[in-house]
C-alpha cells in the first residue's frame, strides 16, 4: 500500500511539472522577438547619438 501512495504522489508532481512547462511556452516564443526589439532599439539610440554629435 505504501508503494501506491508514493506513485500517486509522484503522479501529482508530474502533472505540476507539465503545467509549469506549459506556462513557459509563451516565454520561449516571445523571448527572441523581445531580444531583436531590444537590439534594434539600442542600435537606433546609438545612431541617434551619433547624429547629435554632428
């Protein structure tokens, strides 16, 4: 009977792990977009500061 209780407890944890992974899926897809936007914004500021000097 103790083995059955352990299996049930393990299954509960596996379910939570899957749910946690599902919450990371949007982050995985949006991170590259945010990274590119951040780089473009930085390059734009660099170019803007170069024109301020001229």
